C-alpha cells in the first residue's frame, strides 16, 4: 500500500477544525426535525427554536465515540468490507435521473437500468459493492421505489448494498428487509450490513427526511455516511478554506447526532463539495477545486479518526470523451491517493451527477482497476527486486525467456481490460474508440453474468414483506 | 437631472444596493420623475450588466447583485409611480417563481429570478417547497403573466403538473403562462404536462418568455 498523501499541514488541519467549531458554536445549525432537536437539548446544548449551538467539548467528545473502522457485512462473506484504515471501497454512481447513451442521446432511467448497474458492479473485479440509487427507477411509483431497489440489489449480487435515506419510514423498510436477509435485527445491529447516504442541507441545516433516516439507522446500528455538498460560490463562500470549514462543521454536527443517539454508530465522514461555475451557476465536479476538497476531506477524516467518503469518477462531460476521462481520473486518483475509504460515484457518472452511462461505467471500472494496482505500489521482496535474474541475464540479454518473468509478470503488471494497446493496423481494422469498446464490453458482461442465487425460503420472505408493504403504501 | 440617472445606472452596474437606494430616495426627495429614474437609470444599468454577462465579461455574482440593487431601487420608486398614477413604462412582464412542494433546491431558481430581473421583468420569488395553490394565489394577487416552477427531483416534478391541473380545475388555465425548469425536467416533460414553456438554462428561459409573451 502506498502511504497516504496529505495536502494540508497539521496547523492547517487544526485551523479548519477551529473555524468549524467557531461556526458551530457562534452561528449554530438548524435541524428541521423535532426529535433531533430533542436529542441535542437532552445533551444540554443551547437551542433556540430549531437552531442548535454546539460546544467544542461536545463535538470532540462525540466524534471520539465513532469507530475508526468497521466491517460492513455482505450476503457472501467473501465480499465483507472493512471501511476505514488503508482500505478503499469503490462502487457505482448514485442518484442520476438520466442515462446518456453511447451516441449522446439522453433518456430517463428505469428499474432495468438499476438492475443492469447492480449486475455490472456485481461482476466487476474492481468495484467492491453495488451501491444505492444507481439509477432512479422512474418507471416505478415513488412510494415503493425503495422496496424495488433493495430487492433488485439483493437479487443481482451478493456484495454489500446501500439503504434508502429518504426519510424514517423508508429507512425502517430498508432495515426490515436487511434483517430478513441476514437473520434478524439483533444480528445486523452487531454486524452492520447497510450503509446509507445522509446529506446536510448546506448551508448549516439538516432537513426532516435526512434526519429521520439518520436516526433510524443509528438506532439500528447501521452505518451512515454523513456528507456535505457545498457548492463554493453559491451554497458556500467563494473561498476554498472557508468552504472546507463550512463542510466540516456540517459533517461534525451530523456525526455528533449519530453518536448521541447510539454511541459507536459506524459513521463515515463525507464530502462532495465542489464549486458553482461562475458563469452559468452549474455545479462543476470535474475540477481541480473538487479534487482539493476530496483530498482535504480524507485528511480531516483521518484527523478525527473516522473513515472518509468522497471522490469518484467525477466529471462534467455529457458523453464518454477525453473530458470525461481526464476529469474523472483526476478526482478518482485524488480520492485514491489521499486515502478516501468509501468512494461513492466511482463508476458511471456524467454531467455533474445528472446522468449515468454504461460506457462511462466500464471506463471508470478500468480506471478503478488501474488505481487499485497503483495503490499496491512496489514489491520489495526477493522476486520484486529480482537481483538473481538481473545477474543471470547480464549485460545485453533480454528477460522474455526467463522463468522469473513468466512467474512474476502477473503479480507485477496489471492486464489492461479496456485500454487498447494494439499496434496501429490491428486497431485500424475496426477503429473503435473507448466509447465503442466500452459499449461492446458491458453488453458482453451483462449477457454472461449469472447472479448468485438467493436462498428460496428467504426470497419468499422478502417477497412477502415487499408485497405487504406495497399494499400498505400504494 | 441626467446626472442622477447616470449615477443610478452606475450603482446598479456596481451591484451596490445601498447607493442605489440612497439615490432612489434622492429622486423622490427632489421630485424627479420616478419613471425616468427607472427607465434611464436602473434599467439602463441592468441591461449593460446583462449584456456583459452574455459576452462573458462579467459573472453570475455581478448579475445577481445588480439585480438586487435594481430591486432595492424599484422598491422605493414603484410606490411613488403608482401614487402618481402614471405608467411605469414598458415593464416586460411579471413572473411568479418558486421551487415546487417537497423540493428545497433553490440555486437554479434564484439564478433564473435574477436573469428575469436583469431582463426587465418583475419577479416575485416565493422561495422553496411551494404548493400549487400558493403559486396561483400569488399569481392572482400580483396579476402575473408567467408562473415559473423549478423542480430538481424526479419525485417532485409532479408538483409542476399539479400547478397546471390546479389552474384547469379552477378555470384559470388561460390566465397565466406556466414555465417549468430544473435539472431533471425536459421539453418532453413540459409537453406531457401541457406547460407553456421549458428552458434548460435561465438565459434560455428569459428568451423564451420574450417569445411567448409576444404572441
Ligand atoms: C446542490 C444540490 C443539492 C443541495 C441543494 C442546495 C440548495 N440550496 O439548492 C442539497 C445538498 C441540499 C441537496 C439535497 C438533496 N438532493 Co440534491 N443536488 C444538488 C445538485 C448537486 C446541484 C443542484 C444545483 O444547484 N445545480 C446548479 C443550478 C444552477 O442548476 P439547476 O438547478 O438545474 O438550474 C438551472 C436550470 O435547470 C434552469 N432552471 C432552474 N429552475 C428553473 C425554473 C424555470 C421556470 C426555468 C424555466 C428554468 C429553471 O436554470 C438554472 C440556471 O441555468 C444536483 C445535481 C445537479 N448537478 O444538478 C443534485 C440532485 C438534484 N439532488 C439529488 C438528490 C437525490 C437530493 C436529495 C434527495 C439528497 C441526496 N440524497 O442527495 C436531497 C433532497 C432535498 C429536497 N427535499 O429537495 C439528485 C436528484 C436525483 C433524482 N433522481 O431526482 C441530484 C440530481 C443529485 C444526484 N445524482 O443524486 N441537493
């Protein structure tokens, strides 16, 4: 593993922390959910209406209660994930309402898209889990989308998946479904299986739905990513350090709530802060500013001793082109080398979170594979230093016929899966660019993928629960 | 007298709310024609900023602050214009703007509002999480030409449809043009729900309003 790269000095980290505490204690934050306000009141904090004023001691004591790492359990224990430490978890994009096709046309997302991305993530060597709203299933009634998405995640792969963050009720449904699958609420309370994305309402607020979900998950001992997305220049100041302090304040407040409800709740420090383009106002995520926020977030999370979430294959492009590639590599690499643990949006995102693309998914999967290899760094053992074979070949020879080469190259080198390393004429037979090659590839993967079966009795129970809830909700 | 118009114009260009308000007060105190102050001062200033934004010479914060400055001036001058019973001149139109129920995304709506202000429209911004009946109540109160509804979530877009349904149910459909916008919306969606206009950007929305209201 490569050492993690820090972009801030220790003094700068301390300054951001102090600024955040100043924001939290002097400006305070608003919580649009009475039960959350009650929790803070009980903790003895100053509350005016829905505005809560924090203290340095409170924040620091609560953040200490959060585990520095935790295991997220999968249906197949081989896919259990440790979140925190040196580990990195890659997964698909989240929340997009559109699919951009290979030719640049755009259409609405459906449940079939959700299933396809779950399968592609299930089949991937580089993506560690499937994720949450990989594509918003707009062909399904809003009331029951969360049920369909969870069931589809379970049926499509045996890797870890995410729960719904859309309010307390949907969080409780997610917990119920997970406990059917894993053998009861007490089992999953001991061994968390769900992780969900809780967002602040920047600047300095949390809304009712997010707080309801946060509280339900914290009570059930499930993991939550507590994230802030500040758009510097519009929902935050046009100042990088100030935006970081604002984001940090919001995340700290969220973590303190989770730890007040259930000390030891597994939390992840989350950031997707970026900037508003100052001409159009649109969010820009494929930017150096975003890479700076990603990098500093990894470092702040380390400072607090909690796992981090940020980054991904982030970009503002509309199609798989050079821009999609260079922007995504910058943000995915920033996340990877600075030590982000949980990389939501690793694969598939186009146009500042507005779209998913199958071709982009495959390109990002390749980048994830490249980065996983990069992160392993060098092997400094005997085979890695290879003195014997260097001596054996001596001046002027070559290594292609050496046993050492045959034995070691697979460990030392990564085999490219999407990149074209052919000579010109071979390539020129079809002249396929990345976009076209990726299109072929995902179609092939989907055609060949066999989802790991779910135990029939469990499946029956899941279906019964979903049918019952569907009736209640529709 | 034209000196103060020039100063008003400059104050709007500078996006300076305080000076714009001060100068507008001076217009009132000195009995200067408020319509001329609006036309030759405030509007001239905002037009220049709007053009400069299109040309990429100034940025969003410049336009938005100029729009705020202009509003501060109008807040003082308009009551006087109304009192005198004279016409304000060719105000382009009135638009009631808001983000639909269940949705709190407001940056795109705010930008849209500023661009309409900059183009000489009167904008009534209701804020976020707005129910259909609140849009319509405000539109009736101010005699709006356009109702503009922003939605950023696929789950709240239905709020835009509900506005149109509500208008129909109350026999008001032909009273207002309904514009919809926001990330997940599209021309296809606007057609499906029978909206009068959809635009992908705030700038396009203003152009569209010009075309629709000219009809
Ligand atoms: C910033 C942001 C937030 C901020 C909002 C802060 C604020 N004060 O507005 C926060 C963090 C609070 C937030 C919360 C949520 N968000 Co949000 N958010 C965004 C984000 C990243 C940017 C939105 C934005 O401001 N864009 C910049 C502006 C300038 O663009 P715009 O709004 O589209 O406006 C332009 C045009 O559309 C047009 N326009 C806008 N309004 C109007 C109106 C009219 C009449 C016209 C003609 C034109 C017009 O003009 C504008 C300027 O050109 C988008 C993704 C994206 N890139 O858009 C997600 C996004 C919209 N959010 C999303 C989601 C899911 C949520 C949450 C549910 C939580 C979550 N899990 O992230 C909550 C919902 C809260 C709620 N109840 O509304 C999803 C929606 C997915 C879907 N399937 O519907 C998106 C797409 C992100 C994603 N991929 O997950 N969000």
